[in-house]
C-alpha cells in the first residue's frame, strides 16, 4: 500500500514541477516585449498577423516586400519573445499570436493594432496581402 501511495505522490510532484516549468516558460517580461516590437518590420509583421489571424512566411514576404530570410529572422525574434506561436503544415510554417501570452500583452497588441492598423504602412500591408494573386488557402505557396 505504501509503495502505491509513494508512487502516486512522486507522480503528483513530477506533474506539479512540469506544470510549474510551463508557467515559468510563459513568463514574458515587459522590456522584452517592447524591445522586440521596437523594430518597425517586426511591428508590421505582428500587426498583419493580428489582423488576419495566421500567415505563412510567403504571405509576409509578399506583403512586407522583404526577402524570406529577413522575414524569418524577424518572426524568430517575435517567437523567441513569446509573442508568436507556429505550426507546421507540410513544408510550410504558419505564424499566429501566441494564445498563452499574458492578458496585458494581449491587450497591448489589441490596442496597438486598433490604433495603427488604419494608418500607413500597416493598411498598405493588408492591401498588399489581399492583392496577393497566389495567396494560399492555409496550404501555402
């Protein structure tokens, strides 16, 4: 009986530790958020993703008129800061706002998007995206 309880307690502690590690990994610092958003292209990419919900690299490359390696580097920095999450579909990677960011970051992104989405260059980015002739339907180019 003791063996069963000891095993149960060990498993329970293990799951608590794993859960705690997840919480720690989601800890986003304000200076990191503002630092990563201080670059105009990262801010443009984030606002465009916020407006559309999810985009692949090829859509961002077209809309922002930047080379794929440059876009990928900016996306990696946004993801490293915890603002974006990605999913792979075949050869393509899609990016979206991280669902697990703290509420204050969600509000910051929403307020920023509401305030600047209708101004240049942000509105121009959305127009360019909507004019993309070979835009993928979640299967990418």
